[in-house]
C-alpha cells in the first residue's frame, strides 16, 4: 500500500509542477458574486490593487479507490498553488476536475488543456487476489476541457483525454453541477458520467487467458468498453479572504461490460466506487514586482 501511495502522490506532485498551477478546485476567496455570470468568488473591489497578485496555496487529502475497480482505499495527499491578479475572480471548480488551465475564458464559456492521473494496480497491492495478473501502471491522461454555464447557477463540463503512459486508451467525462451560495458557504451537487474505449477497459478490467490460468480463480474476460455513472457533492466554507475549507463526497458505479468483469466482483474488487476529500486554501497578496 505504501508503494501505491508513493506512486500516486509523487506523480500528482510532478504534474502540478509541470503545469505550474494547482488543480483548480472549489471556490476560495471573498463572497459569492451576483449577476448574470456563473457563481464564483471575487476579491473585494474596494481592496483591489492592480499591481498585486493573489497567491493561493492548498493542501488536499483524499480517500480514493486504490485502483479502478478496487474494493479498498488509499489516502493521497498533495499540495497545490494558484496565482492570479488581484480583482480577477477564481472560477468555481470541483474536486474531481482534471488539472486544468484556461486558454479562453469568459463569464459563460472557457476551454483549455487538462490532465488526469489514474492510480495503478500492482501485484504488491493485493498479493492474494492479484496473483498472476500483470501490473497496470499508474497512468497519465492529457487532453482538453470545455465548460459552459447555461445559467448563473449551473456549470457543465466536458473532458476528452488520451492515455500516454500506463494505458493508451481514449477516455472522457461529462459533469454538471448545481451551485448554491448561502452566506459564506457554497454548495454544489451534480451527476457524473465517464466513458472509455476498449483499450482502456482491457487495461483495468480485462483478464487474458494467461492471467486466468496463473490466477486459477477467474476465466478470461475481454470488455469492449468502459462507462460509469455517479454523483458528486461538495461544500466550501470561506470565512475570510485568507482561508477556505472544502469537503466533498462522491459515488460512482462501474456499469456495462467493465462492470461485469471478475476484477470488480468480490473478492477481487467492487463496482461501487466512493471518494472523499478535504482541502484547505490559504491566500495572500504579493506585489507584482518581486
């Protein structure tokens, strides 16, 4: 388990450094803005200095399935950083968004590159049940995202990604969130839908004839696709411009051909996948010239 945590944690940290930004997760500074645009938070306009940057450093702790389809969980912690000019709003985002930054951004639509990390499945994680199975290495999935706000309180987001390490499948996700600011709190809730092609499905849910023979308790299985559906809810408490606290919980059910794989059936795994997390943001101002 410790090896698995080190693999996940170090890879997330490397990705944060490579992009130069943190995962742009839930809202952080100030109070909720009003108007026709999406719900996000702003710095107090009376306190804006155009020569100042707002730097937000974050610490996150998540409990996630050790690998896709796993029945047990791993704790993963990682840091993050977000830098923007004073007066610029920090967009709403959710803890399950990919690591992203915008190339085009207006109050209704934004688009840009994104990336995700998929935890790997290793024999050392479960020597009893994974005997005979090949390792599925931790995976990196770069891609693109687009967000659209049909109203000020609904965000929709689509991601399309391609595996370049760990697997070479094509995957995607669709999400929608209903946003409800209440004083210093921002609540969000919405459905999730994830898909993947046959290459992705075989990597994490397939059983080759050789693996079945070595393991002795499963039969060969070749899933032709992957899809899963679920829901995620989050709440952010922002008591001041300096601190913000986010908690979230999510549930996903692996469906279809991948959901019928012996690797997501007990005692090997579980098609019901949960995730929980906490994040703390600390924000401070810094002169533009430093």
